[in-house]
């Protein structure tokens, strides 16, 4: 990704006359990154996208960090966070630095407003929830296990038909597939853990020609601003290009396995500026009779490792639950819990499902999640007879 796509009606040539049935001109809009040289799309609107009636700053957004900088492994249970609020406005910060922020949302209301993040790309992992994402580029169906990639400034609105749990990752840079998965022409290569067939892009374009007051809430300058547009913002008659929202489902990731244990980069799914995202999926174990499938102890001397456990099973961990988040910071070795390496010998497969984010700059823990921390996690590598570990609470 991305690949060229066209949807709806467009003129034969760019920047040329394209008239509406009443004789007026459709309003052309270029949307893309890196000025006029990056990935972009051209959209054709029924009404100019610039007809804003009002603007007001709603609030500032500041992620407050835990002042305790003691270096230690940490574990948080998102099951302890309450459900409620908007999928876009009531997100709980989890971890953050200059490149990436991780947030959690369990909405119980539907947004009436449209939303756009103008200071970050978003990768939204749908742990639970079904529905669709409404955008100017068309509707994008949502199912559990989806990664929704919503590039910077793409306006959207969630419509959930089932309760949702969302892990939101905000990226300062452009989110893309790893460069090693693409050839010199941009095509996904043979041997990559997915292909273009696995990516879902908008296929249904709904054009709304409706006048009225429509609220768009924009995140920019570390705050939220509400703009009132004098028409429905999803009034696009057609578009083409390579800049649009898209989805990839974690269950479509094809794990790469080997004769002996393969390192985490084989699970890489996305590439960002200053971080990577990986998917740990059900897969056969290593097939050498002498192999130890559990990972070896390791020190990430230039990255922090975060795991979101999308199931209660993870082959190298004890004491985690569905929705757990662990942070293994740069500077400390980590590895399988006691007994896990031995137990993995001779096992044939794992049913684990997890999302990993490795950041190459230190992460800060948000104050908002301190109440859901398991304080005994740092000692959980001590055998059960000599150290404690809080059992799951749900």
C-alpha cells in the first residue's frame, strides 16, 4: 500500500472543467502529504470544501506523564477502564513520546460530528466492534481484528453496530508498509506476510448533497477545534489517487515460521517514523526437534517494546489477560516467564493474538492508566515460589 484507486465520476484530465448537471463546476481538492510531492488524491466536491461558517477552540489536549521514572517492566489491564463516551473525543492516553501515542477507547455513544486528526496519522486496532467508517472517500466496513489506517487530515465518522474496543496509535509520520516488503516499483513482493489482496479500501462512495450546519472537529496544535460547515462534508462525486483510508485485518497476516525461533521483525506489519507495529498471530511452532519455540531472553538496547494482548493466550507470558498491555523498556532484558521455555518444547502451535509496537525513543506512561497497573509485574520472572504476581482481575 498504497495503490492507485479511482471511485465515482472524475474528468478525463486533472485540473480541467468538470461541470455539474446544473452547469456549475465541481470543486476540485488535492489532499496529500509532503506538500505537492508526496502521496495524494484528487477529490471532486459538489460544494466547495472551504465554506466554513464558524470556528471555535474546544479544548487543549495534553498527555500527562507518570512522574515516577523508575526503570522497570510494567503491566496494565485495560479491563479496568470504564466504557463510555465518544470514539474520537474520549480516548484514554496509555503511552506516548514525540513519535507515537497509544490511546484506548470504549465508546458507548455515536458521534454526530465528523472528526479529523490533522497532526497525526492514526492506526486504529479494532479489538471489538463492527460497523463502518464514513469518509469523503467512501464507506469502509469495520470488523473485529481490523487495523484501520486513517492518514492525517482524512475526515471520518464511526458508525458501530456492535460495542467497540479500540487501540488507537497516533503517528507523527506517515504510516506505510515496511520498505523491505515492496519492490522498486511499489508492489508487495512474494514472501511478504500479506499481499495487495489483503488490503481493503473504500468501494462504496455515498454523495450527500445536503445544506445545513455540520460540525467537524479537528485535532491540531495539541487541541480540538470545531468548525461548522454549511453543507454535508461527504459530498464527493468522485476521486482518484493513492491517499485514502484503508484496512488490514490481523487474521489476514501470514506468519513466517522457521526451523528454529524467528525474531520479532518477521511479524512486522507497519512502518512509521520512530516505531514499528507487529502482529503476533496463531501459527505453527518451529519444527526442528531440538528447537525451543519460546523466545530467548533479549535486550532491546535502542527501543521500548509494548504488547497489547488481543487474546488471553501468549506463549511466553503468565498472568496476562485479554486487553493487557505490557511495557518492556530499553535498558532491561526480558524474556519468557518461568516454565514457559520448557513448556514450549515439543508443542506444535500457538493460538496467541497480540499487537506489538516498538518505539525507538523512550515512552512515557500516562497518568490516566496508573490505577490499572499491576505493580507486581516487575518481579514476575521470579519463580512462583519466590515472587508474587497479581492474578487477572477479570
